[in-house]
């Protein structure tokens, strides 16, 4: 079975939103220091790397990540590469209107945030219109290969709010650089962190040629 890892490596180099908590790992015990095992802890934003946002991140009445239905993050998905996008443009329905929505989970490959270790403000994001378009097509999860479904300087977070209104799950920070368009099986389960506004995930795709999948 072929497994395609679409999660960036998490390290002190991992880019996070300016002002957010970078990843740091501290080693308490180490073989190199004569201990009988390695024991470490970490400090980081819960939005590090590939991660699932909780509704509590973008709405005052939203539930935490521990309360999310896991079935949204596991199952058939479709990778779509929108065409003719400006570097910092939102994706609208007309960008994908010639591509049929075939699964309940859609991942957008924009290649607009190519280096997970280098922050940049210009990256593609989703439009509220696209969120409605996908929800009307039966989509339950939307993902994107950028740090956010909204532009980096957005304060109203229009797409996040529309995602709340339409009750979609969201994945951000995935890596789809070498992933062709098509249908896959997605596994991107968030950790069960009480009251957390997000959780890192180990997001992977399995080609349908390697696994019989039903939607």
C-alpha cells in the first residue's frame, strides 16, 4: 500500500503566523547524558504544520477540537489544482467549475506556500463563495496547502466564518507539491485536546488504486 505523507516536518524551523508560538522541543533525559531513556517535551502553537482548526478558533460559540466528529477527517477525498491564480488570490467557484466535485472532502493544491519553513504573507486562500459552493455539493471537509483558508491579513476571517456557518471541517498547512489531481483516501485525525482551538495532524493520502474506497 502506497502512503503519501502530506504533512510537513515539524521542527524549530517550522514557519508559524508572526507572533504565534514557534515549535520548541526540550530534552529532559538523554542517552548522551548517561540516562536510561530519552524523554522530552514540546512547546508550540496548536496550529503548527498540518493542522485541523476547531470551530472555537473562528467563532465564539464554536466547539473545541476534542468535540469534532472524526469521520470528517477520514475517508475519500479529491485533490484539485485551481488554474490561473494570482499569488495572493482567493479561490472562487469559477476557478474549479470545470472540475466535478466527486468526494465529500476536497484538498486544494495551490503551490503558493512552497516552503513550510519560510513564512510569506502572499498565499492563496478560499473565498466564502467557494465554501458555499462546496457545501452545496455535499462537502464536509476542505483543506489547503497554505497556513490559512483566509488571507494572512484578514481580520474578519470571512471564509472561516462561512465554514462555521456551513459546518465544514478544515485542514490547513498540508503539503501537496508532488500530488497529482485525483481521488484518494484521506487520514488526518486531530488529537483529542480538551478546549483546544486546533490540533496538529499527520495527514496522509492513499491512492484509490491501492485501496478500495467507497464514499
